[in-house]
C-alpha cells in the first residue's frame, strides 16, 4: 500500500469542519474551477471569432487569388485569358478543393432617393455557392446556367440603405470610356454581418461584367482558389504561385497570385493579435489559481505540523511526507478542474446552441458571441493546467523539510 496516498485520502475525505484549512482549501479549489472555466470559454470564443471572421473574408475572395500582374489590386482589372491547362494543374494540387473564375467592375447604384458605390462581381455556373447559401436570408441564388438574365444578389445592408426589397429592380451605372447602365432585378438577399464587404459586393452573372468591360467570353479578372485546409494556406499558395509565375496568360503577361492573408492583411493581423489576449488570460488565470493553491497548501501544512512531526519521528523521510500533501493537492486540483470543465463546457454549449449573448455585428462582424469547440485544445489546456498547478505545489511542500520532529513534539 502507498502510505503517502493512504494518509492523503484520509486527510482529504475526512476533514473536520473545525479545521482552519477547510475554507482556505475550498477557496483554492474554487479558484482552480473558475480559472479552468474562464480559460475554456476564452479559448472557445477566440477560436470561434477567428473562424467566423476568417470564413467571411474567404467567402468573398477565396483562399488564393490569381489575377493579371498589371491589375494593381484594383476592382477595375486588366483581364486574363482562360487557361484550362493551368486550371488542371492547380486543381490536382493537394488541399485544393475548387477553382472558379470571376470578374469585377466598380459602379454606382442610383435609386430615386439614394445612391451608393458598389463592386459588381461576376461569377459563372461553376461558382461554389455554399458560403452565400448559408448566409441567404431571402430569395434564392442566381440561375446563370442558361440564357443571360438581369438577376443580382444583394446584401441586406445595401437593400436597407437603398430601400430595396426582394423582386425590386434598380439601375447601376458604370464609367469607363463612357457611362453604361444596367437594370438588375433582386432575386436574393444575403447577410454576412461583415459590413466592410456587405456594403460593397453585388453578385451577378459573369457575362454581364464581361460585356461591361468589353471582354470576350474567355476573359476574366482572375481565378479564385478554394482550399480544404486553411492551415496549409501558405504552403498551397506557394505551390500555386510556382505554377502561375512560370506561365504567361493569353496576352503574354504574367499571372499574379495572392493568398487571402496578403489580400486582407489588416484583418488577419488583427485576428492574430487575439492570440496574445488568450495567452494573457491563460497566464492570469493560472497565476490566480496557483497562488490560491499555494496559500491553501501552506495553511494545510502549518495546521498539520504535529502530524508531520510524528510521521518523521516514526521513520518517514521528507519525500514521503511531502507526497502526502502533494497527493492532497492533486485531489483538490482534480476536483477543481473537473467542475471548471463542467461549467466552461456547459456555458460554451449553451451559447453555441442558443446564441444567448448577442453582439453588435457592425463592430464585431458577428451577431452573437461565436463558439468553436476543438477538443484537442481543451485536452491540452487541461494537461497544461494540471502540470503547471502540480509544479507550483513543489516549492511550498519544501517547507516540510524544515520542520524538526523533536521541536514540534516538544511544544505540542
């Protein structure tokens, strides 16, 4: 039988309510539970927020964009010529899920009372609608598989701003060498709550943009490449760049590739800063829980000095006695972590399924506090918390080595 473990069990499960250490121990255990819950919630919220915002940006521009080298990141682009050979080389790359052409044209919407600058984005029948279907709040997606129609998909932000609704028509004006106008009918309204893009993009048939730009049917602004795994963005982007940079488009000009991180560096830089906040929260919670546990253990040791003296007197060495209190600390840490996990995961589940805590979408890009469960992170968080807490217990337990059994028994 493990003597230290046996004594620790007796101390932990048969504590007298009159012991001074009882409230201190409970406070320490509560601190661990609270810290554990806060850490789980913080990680889940930050992961959810980064996932939601990142996917909104990708939904509007893909993971990797291939365009004309002379386009200069403008929505008024120089065309590339359709290159089926390059498409096939890209689609067979690992992690590449989809390749789709697009074309853009900046313009102005004019109604009887309002006007607004926009970007008309043309897409073809090969377009991946999954993102916009998940954010569609009225109507349907475009039907661009047959004859050309004057259909358009507009955001709820623009619809409210311009006082438009499903089925309404409006004129959009485009300026190049001359002013050109198009009349569109609203067949669908989407809302992503990402105002920076909602107030800008309208989706229509690719052929409308080609006609407005005086392009042929095989000329596009570029390609958008969708990936299966965002974590492999840089590696896949580099592979696509190697393919595209060694290929000339139909007009003998180079292709230009950019990842979504390069297209929206301010947004992704801001998201990366959230990781710093998480580390600060984790550090603070561990420090608070750790210091409370140290205080509780010191009080417990001081309260049990007589027991320590007797154990040493009958032959127990310092490490055996220290293990008694370390085992006791493990019981407290384990119980605190258990309840911390219960509270933290329960809160995250409640928010995930009900969205009970709202947010201002114009400020945060999401309408409710986002939650993303990644069990690997939660397991690592538990392991890290346990190891750190146990490590912090080693130093106060060293106080036991300074207790002399002769002096303790003499003065007891």
